[in-house]
C-alpha cells in the first residue's frame, strides 16, 4: 500500500472515531452505565422502560401469521450456527496455533446486552438474543477468515467488495505480478501475528 492510500485509510479510521464520538454524544440523553460488564439504568429510567413494554398478549395479537410460520425455519438455524461456532473454535485452536496467529477474541463479537432493556418483552428479548448471537457469529467468522486470508491469499479482488474485514486494506493489488512474491513475503513477515 502506498503512502497516499495509507494516509487516506488513516483519515477514514480517524473519521470513524469522530463519528462514534458524535453518535455517543447524540445518545448521551439515554442514561445507563456499564459496570463490570453489566448494563445498569437508573431506577426511574428502568421504570419508564417497563411502562413502555408491550405485553405478550398484545404482542402475539399483532404478529402476522406468516411470521409465526417462518419462526421454525428462523430458529432452526441455531443448530447449524452452533455447529459452525464449534468448527470455528476448533479451526482457530489448530490453525492459529500452527501459524502463530494472534487469536480472535470471540467475546469482541458476541455482545449480549439487549436483555437489560426493560421495554422488551420476553419474546423480543429472545429475538434479540438470537440476532446478537447469529450476527456476532458471522462477524467472528469473518475476522477469523480474514486473518487466515491475510496469510494464505492476501490479494484484493478486481471487483469492488461490498464489505471488507479489517485486514483487506493491507492486501496486495489485484494483478500485481511484478513483485507478488516479494510483497507477499514482506506482508507475511510484517503482518500482525
């Protein structure tokens, strides 16, 4: 990656941080704290949340029939997801140890905090648990595969990629045949282990 591209990437990262700060400031009116990994609300806020929770009878009445019919298919995906999770664990334990890669922390991607929200009924909390697990698992898998790709095939695609893992910007240019082997060795030697 040349200096100009690296500079632009650094600017983008700085803008992401600035955006996160702006979002945090925008959401500062929502009063909660995180203590020892647990989210806590002031009692007054929690009471207001509980007042706005939709009771189960009302919730079930408002759910379209097709949503109920789709539920077994949606929730049935938990079985392959758990198997995939186990396979990712084994893959990382074996491959990352052999190649001396830094382990990807599963807890960085698996975030379960929606159950603290008092305005969600038990079914909504279950739905949030499902989505948090499934989406976290996909991000975790992307991080593991991205780290593997950095070593085994760090070449950018000719076509634009809609979403990139954090290692993609360091990949070698598509079609750069002249110095592929040299740059590949440098990338492997200098990349985060």
